[in-house]
C-alpha cells in the first residue's frame, strides 16, 4: 500500500510520514515550491536540499513540484481570504492537496498524508477548516492526519484496514512538546525549529504586496521581486529595489526586464546594486541615485557618482547624487 505525504521540511510533516512508514505504508514525499517561501533562488535551492535530507532521514523519497503559477492565481484573490497578513493558508493547502490527489494514479498511491495538527494554527487547522480543505481538494475520506487522527473522523484507509487507528495519535493544540517527545521516541534527531516559514506571513512582504495591488502592478514577475531588497515607491508608477547585501545585489540583475534601470556604485566604491522599474524621468533617476548613494560606503562624503544603465540599451550613464536623508528614506520606503 502506498501513500503520498506532503513534506514541508518541518517537524510535523516528517513525523506524520515516519508514523505512516512505521505502520508498513510505502510513503512518497511531495515538496511543493511556490517561490514565496524564501528570499531568492539560492535560498530556495538550500530549502529544497534541506527538505530532501529531512525526507531521507525518515527513509522516504521526495518529489519536488513547482506550483508557483497556480499559487499566484489564488494569491491575487483567495476564496477563503487571508490570515494575519497576505497568507491564504486554506486556499494554499487546498491547492497542494488537489495537486497531490491528481498524482495518486501516477504513483499508484491510495491516499494522502499531512502533518496537520488539530488546533495548531488558528486559520487553517481548526475542525471546520480541516473539513473544508479535505472536501474542496477532492480528498474527502482519503486524507490521513496521523498526528491528530484519533481526534478526527475515521478515514477510508482506517475503515478499509489499510492502517490501524490504534497506531495513530491524538495530538492537538499549539504546544510543540508532544511532537518533540515523539521525535525523540522515533529517533529523529535533526529537524528545523518551528520559527520562520512563509514570507506571506511577514508584515514587510505583505505591505509590499498590498502596494502592488493598490498600484495595479500585481504580476507574477513583480511579486517574485518582493522577496528581496529594500523597496521604495519613488513615483506613482515607479519603484526602486535596493539590495541589502552582496547576495541580493548579485541576484537583482537576474530580475531585469526590458526597460528596467540598473543602478550601481562605481567600481572603486562599496555599495548596493538597485533595480528601478516603471516610468522614469530625469528627476526620478536623480532620486534613485540619491537613495543608492545613501547606502554606499561614502567615507564621509555627502555625495557620490552612481552608475546606471537601461536594460536593452548599451549606453552607461553616471549621476553625481547627494545621499538621501533619513526623512526621505522613511517617507519613500514601502
């Protein structure tokens, strides 16, 4: 008997997969990528690697599946709304489980396993939400939540005798102690902390996303760009994204599209790369250079020469710009 298990890389999903495997079920892990869990490609690759190692630690293979485009469609207007920020948790889980259901035949699996714990998350893990998720994903009766199963209705796999209800658990609530104790009992020694997670739950990302919505700029490309840098709304139709460190400054040019501006300090000066997108005039170019200058290592100078060029244009220009003051930075930063 086979089952597909949603693996997040977190402890709960690993425990659920391990419990199932220990009952004799052949478990295949599914790791869904949405491009909104990390700050850029290198970090995403690291997370995928960690998830693969975590799955390997409990003895299951892992399939990585990118659902970014489908996820973005629900992000713009989720049926079940947002959580505390712009996290459409219920719609997100429905999407992942619907994708898992569609893969059952491919992997010759009979049901789907998740690490959900009753009462752990206020938006998506209360009884009504768990029921909605199960029904709307098309997996009614075929979803097993091993960590809380004995507190929930009996599933088809239990009724059919594929798994024993007695070997399932009755964990509930927000405390992590039962899971930590279970991990020790099952010999799972390395696992990530519960802190951190989806960028959509973070206030800064949510603020930037709402800014895109309010300016009718909510494309997938623009939303991906929200995952890195300092963001400034410098004009009604103009944005500037300034790298916060070397890694982000190196990543930003990869987001350039035709007509975008790339701002950089001269070679002899340490400072960030910045991406400008939208409608620029001479004044906005000078303002962008002023903001970039603010984050350069100016060695006490009040102004520096900032280099800029337009994607699709071979010419390179320079602008001597006085560093923006704290008031400007505060007023323009999203």
